[in-house]
C-alpha cells in the first residue's frame, strides 16, 4: 500500500500484539490471560487484535459492551469470552445463546439473565462482580451474601453456572497505595462468602494490566490484560513499556498537506495562540480533533517532521494542525509521525500523554474512524480459539 498517498493512517503491528501477549503471559505463569479488546481494542481494531491475541495464547477475550462480544462471535471466535457492562433490558438471551460469560453485579441483573436462560432453555454463564473499593460497578459487600445465595439457588435450578468471581482495582497504577491491600482483603472475604454459599467458580480475577505487572500476589486464576497488550504503559509509576518487554503496536502518521514560507509575526490557526518569531516554514498536518487529536494538544503535542521532533504550533482544529519547521526543508506528501514505538526518534504514546495531561489509554482509544487502520506483520490465522 502506498501510504504516502494517504491523508493519514494508524499502522497496527499485529506481531507486536502477539509478542506483548506472550510477554504478559510470562509474567503471570500461574494464571490464564484475558485479552481485553473493548473499545475496538483500544482503537487498534478488535477483530484483528483478538485473533492475534488468541494466536499468542490468550485463553479469554474481554469486552465491555454486549455488542462488542457479539461482533467477535460473528467473526468466528468460539473461545472463552466475557462481557461486563450491562444495563436493564440488555440482550441477555443473545449472550446466553452465544456462550458469553456475563457479569452480574446485583439482583436485578441476576433476575434478568436467569429469565433469559429459562426463555432459551440454556444455562447462563455468569461471573459475579464484587465492589472491593473502586466504587463503580460491582455488588456492595453488604449485599454480597444475598447475591451469592441467589446465584447458588439459580445454579441448583440449572439456569445459571457461576463461572467466576471478580473485581477491579482503583489504584493498581500507584504502587504502594493503601487501597490495594484493602481491596485484596475485601476480595478474599467476598470469595469466602461465595464459597460458603456453595459456589465453586472456575476463575477468580482482580488484576488489570498494572496489577499484572506489579502485583504477582493478585494474579489469582486469571489476569485481564488491556492496555498492556497494545504495548502502552498503564502509568509512569509502573514503568515504560520496554521495562516489561512490551512494544507499542500503533504508529500514527499523516502526509503533509501544505508546506509554505511565512514571515515573522505571522499568526497561526484559530485565536492566533501561536505567532511566528521570524521568517519560517509552516507545515500542515491533516489531522484534527475530529480524528481524535486532543484540542488541548494545542502548542504542546509532539510530532516528528523532517527528521526532527516538533511541537504543534497554535490551536488544533477539527481536521488539521500546523507545525513550525523553523525554516527546515519539507515538501507536501512528506510523512509526519505523531507517535509510534520511538525507534526512529518519534514521540511515543507516553510522550503524548505527558504533553496533554492525560493517560496513554485515552490517546490511542480516541483515534477516530476517519483514520484507516493498516495492519502490518499479519500472519495467517492458526485457528487457535477461533
């Protein structure tokens, strides 16, 4: 593919995804690995990345939305698959019929999935989530005995099989945070309550990527690897990707749409938040906030253009932004690299996160559908898990 003729592209290295899955599995040898491919695999493309993760040994896939899980089934994946973000009236029956493990955090959800199982004459695969301290989804400890008891009754009826007990960390990306031990203690108690109710789940899991990398005692039976399988660090306090043998999978680049010489004192982009300090060359990069480039990257976002690290000049617009080349030569069609693995001196996702005051998760996930994904180093499907 002649990517120089493209406005922009996000090149996704599937071999990096495979390598990252293997590296993460090596860090949790006693647990199975779930590759989380929610939000279109954090912007990398769910179907391709799910297949690569399966090829590298991911025993499970995980999604947030039911529709994300259904798309994986429609693409031919038949392996273990979990979906956890449900609202009343959701497509429970379709999930039961497709052997998708569904997360239940309260009695309302247990009632709905049990009704769906009865309606289709199949046993629902249910994972019970306890809120150990994150304060989002999950059953409160005060209500946990009721939920686990009701789930056991549904098991006895044959409408439900409780396949997992799980939770999620609030501060695993902050090593030593006191909430970590408190959550683990709460999880241990919740597991004991579930077992006293007569439940014998296949897997217990609490660890996300930062916990996988830094809390081996929290690995239990299954670890959920999200941002790590795409080679992005979960946070600066955990470390950089290369510390763990991870390689960033996405490279975002665009072809320069305009290169022109301007005098000193020339205002640039909306609001003239940038003014040239002298005669210079301005290059136009055809990516903007409609493509997922943060508007607050104005005057701060890093870009590699004409062999040097530059900073966005002025305001990021809907479809484009400007880079001041300081008089260095360039021509239309030359490639600007916003981020990548860093091998060529280009910025990384972590550099963008620091420059814009956010996290790497947001940088990759927000890259929009106007930017085509181009897959490199793709191998033939081995059939593993699909």
